[in-house]
């Protein structure tokens, strides 16, 4: 008998888990359990979950390195696409529910307000990542170029955290926590990269 | 300066009648359109009914005829940072707050400085109902049936000296009752919360000290036992749980101005033409409505209050 492959079960399970936030908020909305300002609730909920999904996506590589469970890579694309999906819903709440598709107003908002600009930047940077997430695109771009494109997520994350910081009126504890988490996730990559280079250099110096 | 009057825009022009009435309905529709609903199921909403008190009727000359926001929304969606920064924190964390007994210290340039028992301070004042619009600086708004008395009545009782040009108010400081005041690291605001008014603003007939809503005593989360209500200014000017009133000749520095002076000024008059640096103030979402509506100059009270600010550059004095 073929060896049972547990990833076949885990992937749908993770997929369903990623739907969790959406199921929860729609349930709250349907049962009238949101606050007196449900649109604001939905906007904030989709916003914070975009940031959370983004952090989870960024945590996969460090987790693989730390735990040695390389198979975690199987979830990265899916969680990344869920990040984009959450971001899209969040963007829609702004474009539709807040501005009601008044593109002139939206443009003015983007130019005038760093708060909107940072959010738009974070979302826009995710678009090429979502588009090039297929196998075909990896082949078309080639591994290293594809990877270079997908480093845009670092900037998207930074813009997202800045956007969150601008959103808060005075209570910046949560945005600061996200900034700290992002610095850790990016710092780990920098540290790991440097260590890899140092390890590669060592045998060479020994030969000399 | 463009001054839009409340009467120029009837609510029916802004929001379709059917959308106006039931937010539980439209939120269902909205979530269905957003694709958020469970596939193919129609789940009846367990919509709680509106507050028990009867519908208040607009009677006085300052009352708006707009539909009052339900009691349940007014008392569950609050900004009162002493109790927490979430909108539901005040309702949740104020259950054991003690608005009685209450003392108010009156000081500064007046003939009657003293520490008063609240009952003595307001003894004999007739309570009036006032249905006012309330516009939050965060671009949402409500219609609230307040009960209270004109601030002018209280000020006259305290007999300010001619030298007094401003009046300053402070909220209670009590870390035992206010969870946010127990925090020392990354404090949300500097306590106590401070607000101030020019004397002519404070004695304007619209300026109200509220002691109730919907004919009931003021709930703790709305600022019991007494709070300021200034319907032509952003909501944060309406200081809650007042324990200190001071008459002065210097313009007070209110809490939000101190926190971020480029974003919040001393006057904080509702003005659709002067944006908050991070968001537009041109429109607002009335609680319970789906679409945003235009914000009116001085929140629709331009006829009553614009002369207070005649000749002032409202971009500078925001």
C-alpha cells in the first residue's frame, strides 16, 4: 500500500481555517451582532486580517528554517492568496462602502493623505504577487526572477503596518506590536542570509 | 465660506427611505452582496428591539426632526477612552462606575468658587429635552435625545468675573474606576481629560449640560452624572463625568489638541471644508444608514452659531 500522505489532508484543513475570519464576520453581520456602525467594523476587521494573513505568510520561511519542517512551503501560496483576498475585501469596503466608487474623490484622497496612500501602496504591491502566483508564471519568470518579484511582499507589509499606524487616533500599541513582529520576520531573513553567506565563505578561506 | 443649512437638504434626498430605516436589513443585504454569506441560506436576524423608551418628539426650537438613533446604539457605541479605546469598552467597563455621590470643584475667576455636591450645584434647574445631532470627528454621527439644562444657567449661578474669558472642564481621575488610567506605559491620553470653551460659546443657548438621554438618567458610558453637549462641535468637545470647572483668562489646552495639535484644535467646530489631516470631513455616516451623507457646516447649526465665529479664519482656528 502506498504511504499515506498527511499533506493531502492538511491542505484542505488549512484552507478551511483560512476561511474562518470571513465566516465569523458574516455570521456576526447576519445575526446583527456587530456594533452600531457595522461598516466600520467590517472595514477594520478585513484590514486587521489582511495584516495578520500577511504576517502568517511572512512567518512561513522563518518557521521552516527554525523547525526544519520544509513542507510548510506547501501552504505559502495559499495563505499568500488569502492575504490578497482579505486585502481585496478591505479595499472594496473603502472603494465601495466608504467612497461609493467616486474615483475622483479616491484619487484626491490618495494624493492628500498618507493614511490612504500607504494602504493603497500595500494593496497595489500585492497585485503582481497574486497574478504571478501560478506555476506557469514561476516557469515564465524563472526561479530567481520570480523570487525577486515576490520580495515586494516585504514592502507591502511595511506599507500595511504604516497604514495601520496612521489609522489609530492615539492608541498605537497594536500598530507598534505589528511593526515589531514585521521587523522580526524581516530581520530573521537578513540574519539568515548573512549567516548563509558566511558559511559559504568559510571553506574558501580555509583553502587559502 | 460656504454655509450649508440643515434645511437645504432633506434626509429623503440623501438616503432612500427604505435604506434609512433598518440597518439589520441592509447589513444582511450588504454582506450577501459582498459574498460573505453562507451559501444559499437565509438566516433570520435576531435583531434586538429598539430601547424601551417611547419615541421622543421634536418640540423645542432647537430640536431636530430627524429620527433619533436607537437607545441601544447610543449606549453601546461610545468613545470614552478612560474605559478603553474600543467602541464597546465604555458600556462593558462602566458597569460599576459610581456617579453618585458626586462633587464638582468650581475655581478660578468667579464669585462662587467652592466644592459643590452635584445636587446642590444644579438644584432648581429645570430639565429640558433636546434632540441634537452629534457628529464625531471620526466621520460618523447620531441623533440623540438629551435631557439637561443650558450650560449658561450653571455659569450664571457661578457668577464669573468680567476678567474670565474661558471656561475649562476636567473629567474625573480615578484609576480604580477607569482601567485606562491604571496604565503607565504607552498611555492613550494624558489624564485628566480637559476641555474648554470661550465664554460666549459656553453661554450660547445650544450649549447643554446633559444629565440624561431618552428620558432616563445618563448611562455611565455616556458620561454620567453630567457631561457637556455642544452639537455644532465634534463629539470630543463633549467632556464627560465633569468634576472640575475653572474660569480663566487664558485659552485652555484641551486634551486632543495637546495630543495632536495639527489634527485637533481648540474650537473643533464641525466643518466639512476643513479636513482632518488623515481623513475627509466632507461626509459622514449616520449610525443606522448605509450611505454616507454630506456633513453640514457647524453640523447644521450654522444659523444659530456662525456669528460666534464671524471674521475668523476657520482653517486656522479649526
